[in-house]
C-alpha cells in the first residue's frame, strides 16, 4: 500500500542567500551563504549530513552536472551527494523521500545558480548537443510565454488592454513586495505606467514583465518528525505534499492543446491537493508562491493551481485577491520577478518564504494573519514542454 | 533524344527598390533612377544559394520526384568542399542520384548541358539547377539590378517542352564576374569592347553549332542570350544571317539581372510562348561561350510552376540597410548572446537526417496519429515501434500560437516562432519566415520552407524547415 509524504518530513532549517548581481561571489560563496543560515537555524553541521542533493542548471567546475560542486563547497566528506537537474524543488523531493524512507534522519537540499557571468540579459540557451539544437527555433523564454499570453487571450476572449493592465498589476505588486525583502534582487517600486511603456521583449511581454536573472542559492534541511522532536522542536513546519508532473509530448505534438494553460501544472496541482487532503484550494491555501518568471505566467498559473476561476485571472488579480491584504497573498517576497530567478535556487527560495511566513520569521513582510497552509509551485521548461513541482507546507498543531 | 520535361522556379519574397538603393548611395548613380519604381527580389536573412536551389528543385520535381543526377550551377560554391547539389539530393531523398556542383560564369547553362549528357548516357532523368544568390558590393553597377532567384529544369527521354538538338562551346579566359572569398566582384570592362568580344565569340560558336547540326540560321525563331548591351542580339543576327522575324530574349538590359540563372530563365520565357517546332537558339557568355539548340514542343501541356507565383507576389519591401545586413555585406554586432552558438554535431545530424533534411515524422500504425519528430513510443496511444515515416515537407499547416522575440540573437529581429498544426495531424514549434509581425495571426495558413537555421563557429551551416505564409511560399 502506498502512503503519502504528508507530515512525514519536517523542515528544521532553511537558508537563502541574497539574490542579485553577486559579482563578488562564486558558486561556492553562494552555497555557503545559504547553507550557513539553514545550519544555524537547524543547529546542524556539515559533518552530520549523510545525504545531500544539489540542483543546478549551469555548473562552474566544467566536469558536467553533478553533486560535486556541493560536496566541494561544504567538503561533505561522508555524505552521498546526489544531483537533481535544474530544480531546487526536486532536490527537496529527493531529500524528503530519503528521510521518509528512513534512509537517514537528516538531509540537505540545496539549489544554486550563477547566471550573471554570462555577460548578457536573459537566461542562456540550453545545452548544444541535443537534437533540439539542430531544429529548435531560436526563441527565448519570454517569447515562449508570450505565446501563452496570445493563446490565453484567444481562448477567454480577454481584451488586450485588460490583460496588459493585469500583467502590469502583477509586476507592480511584486516590486512592492521586493522592496520589503532585504535579500531580493530588485528592490524598487515601479508604476503600472512604467510597465506598460517599458521596451518590448516579446509582446505583450515587456522588460518589466520579466523576472530578474540572478545569482543565488537556497536550501532546506529536512528531518523526520522523531528527529525533530529529539531536537526539541515541538511545532515544526512539515511537508503536506510534494508533487511533480511533466509534459510527455501531448502539448507539443498533438493538436488538442490550445496553448492557453499548462496541463502539467494542473496535473501536478491535483496530485498535490489530493496528497495534502485539500478539497477547496481557494479557501484552504493561505499563502502561495508561484513561478512568476513572466507576469503572464503568474496569471495563468493561479488558474492552473485552481486558486482562481478559469478565465478570470485578470479580474481576480485586479480585485486584489492575491495582494498581501487579499485572500491568498502571493509572491510575498517579491517572487521570481523581484527576489530574482537563479534557476535552480528558485524552487527552494519559494519554500524558504513559506517556511519564514509559517514560522513567523518573515520580519517586516510577515503577514498579520493566521497562516496554516502555504503552496509553492515551480516550473521548468516552456509552456508547451514543461515540468512542474509543487510543495505544500503546514505547521503541525 | 532528350527533352526538357519540367521547369520550376523560385523567387524570394523580399523586394529591394532600385530607387532605395540609389537613395542610400547618394551621388553614386546620378540621374539613372529618376521616377524608377523597379525592384529586385532578394534573399531573406535565412536564405542562401542552397535554400534557393532546394526551393527550385521542389518546385520542379516535388518531394516524391526522382532523378539520376542533380547538377547545380552557381557562380561560386556556397560551402567550399560541401556540395550544394548533395544537400539538395539529401532534402529530396535522392540518395542514389549523382550530385555535382557546376561553378562558373555560365554555370546554369553548363549544368543544363551536363544534365542533358547524363540523361543521354543513362536514359534516366537529370535535374539541372541554376542559382543566383547575388550580393553585389555597395556602389557596384550590379547593385541596382542583381536579383536572387533559382530555376530548375528536369531533362529526360520522355516527351516534354522542348527537344535538345545539340550544343557547342568556346573557352576564353575573360572573366567579367567572379568571387574572391565572400566578395562578389564585378569586372565588367568597357561595354562596347565587351559586346564586340561577346558577339565575335558567339558568332564563331553558333556557326560551328549550326554547321554540325546542318541547320540554316534562317530557321532560328528565337534567340535567347542574356547580355549587358541591348544591341548585341541584332548585331549577331545580322552577322550570322538570322531572320529579322526572330524574337530576342535577354535583350532587356534594364530588367533584373539574374546572374548565372539568366540564360535558363530567358529560355523558360521563350518556351512559354514558343510555337510547336520553332527552333530556339540559347547562347550564354562568360569565359567563352556556350550555344545550345532546341526545338519547341508547343506550350499547350506545360505544367504551371508554383514558383512562378512567387515572382508575381508583391513581396515584402526591405530597406537597403536591412538588405546589406542580411546579405552579409556589412559587419554586424549580433551581441554576446549570439556567440553561445556551438558546433553542429555531425553524428547527431546524421542520425536524424530524415527529420532535419526532409521534415520527416512518423505515423502510428496503431492509432494513425502523425507526429514530429518520429519516436519509439506513440504520443497518443503509447504503442511501441509502430511508426512509419511520413514527410511533412509539403504539408500545409495552421499557426496556433506565436510570438515575436526581440531578445533572441538574430540577423533579422524579432525572431518569429509559433506552434504549427499540420493538416491531417502533427504539431511542431517552428520558426516563422518570410513574414512581418503585423501580418501574423493565429489561424494563419503556413507551409514549410527549407532555410538556414544557424551557422556554427567553423562556418558549418545547419539547415532546417521553417514555416512561411502559405500564399507566398512556393511548393
């Protein structure tokens, strides 16, 4: 008989480096910065770690992607260090499964990315040796998400000005939240007018509809409930669900999908809610962090996560439902938009914000309300071929 | 007996106004273009001689066509050491064809003669292609007239548009046009001297040809000869004794200059209006002279060239600065992002050649779902190893979603791309080409076009298929 991960893994410490243009830092520095915060909170030393997972999209050692950069940075002499591709959320899943399986008491999940050494804006194109390098049109991430915007408008008959207004609202909101976050990359308020008049990147996506491309690292130290109890933690933050879903080609190769939503995310959300025992996400989720790589993504993802009515994201966002004073505050730390998007650190950064809010440690941006359940959703790839991970966290009574 | 059995043509969609060139090069062409509304067709940034040749070959024989040999004529090789004709053979799935490039100032005509000789020797059909991918330097006199195009002629023993009677050649080293590295050089000498030399060579060559075939000059009904001096035809006709009733082709020196493709294009024009049994003399000059004699079959059953619709299309106008950038005639800083491009993996390319070169996908025999690329497991029914090859290269499609990308590195920003749903099933994210942002819309009809995808740091050009508006792209 299968069992859920629900309440079988606790998070006892999390860390997150300051995101941004960290010209002075190497990957090793960023890893240490995030790990140091988590280790202090959890009172764990590197020597105690027997299992660790590392996530990165671009590695610095030139030996191929592996857990080696993490083992080198923390000198994890005795730990089995796994590798989890470009997803901090996936590193968390591996570490949590190891704890839930009883393989270890404590495990580390860490994601890190050093993007600012490329010398140009945007995320670098993917590796060159696959078949896609020989036929993929040279379009970038914003262009792929611009297609999502066109298709969303077409499906729901959304007026262009309404969509642009809602997209601008999303960006303005994230900038306002980013100002209150000392670790955020972009800490400056902006106006809707600035968003609407920004240079086009891939219309309707303009420069201020795009997330920050940042250096950064984030991590989580997880353990079993028994191990948490032994450490004197009485009301730990626990994982209620960890789910993952990927495209298998239906969107990219068959003609049914109209490009207006992300089926993999819907699939992922259904699994996560089932795992967490959530029947009505709109009333049971208190806080959400979604993969707002572009403002249109936030709008569509809120629908795919069933946090707002399908086709009504623009109106719902503009009504303030996802503001800090609204029903489901989202991107309370500035989101990918302003906290920044060091690819493999982003999933864990979202969980970090949930953890801080649920632990009442969010400082100036602490939400003044009772928070029981938070959701973090990360995305890899592009709308027509994507992978989605969801973590749902809660506080044990 | 060998005949020209089919003719195909390709004309790029972009147009460069002659007056725009003159305007950009103020003072270079004084008084030549007042009130001029003429234009020349030019390649898009993702076109080169190879893609022009592929488009003309497809217009001539289609994806299902076969030929014993492919002869591709061009002023210079596109990729030294890598034959254009072999790339055409790869795209047309003619693996057993003999593919050869023919280089030189009269390469189009030479390719046709070689094709005719191949057909005579083997009894199989042979495809001759003449490609004009012209990039005249700024301020060159050719800058005003040089147009890009390609033409294909299929020859064989079956009845056709014209019967080949014979040919004769002369060789003299007097180059008027050549290429040094990437630079196309016009070396036209004083015009009346050039005309006189050309006429003298043509006179001796044609005389030998007619004598060998025992044809009286008065029997020539059409004289096809691309020249740079409008009097040349009349002078030659008078000297040889060609009738004053003879119709001249290629004498319009104000029209577009199709480079080495001119002779075959003018022959095509002549054939389109030739009466049955009329004799057509084709002359092509350059480092000597080539003369060929044909007898027309009449035009009644002439198949319509889809490529010709490209010529009639109004096209998309580009500025001279854009053209210079696209043609590689000026240096451009494409940005750091562009330099992330890496080497093309030849083993990978070879493994997936049917997809990359021919846009071949699979159709599941179990559930009949077409899919791109072909895969081991069906995307719809998950049946294993049930897919049979199916080509999408000539299948039209509909644009489902699209975007204009100003961030991506490109010679022609914005990069346009979209999800294409093919008629009958199958979907692929493809780059869009030959269109402007303001004409793109969801639901737009498109068809595949073989284009340059990228050039790696060592100069290897990777080709793939893009989606072009269906109305503007030849089949």
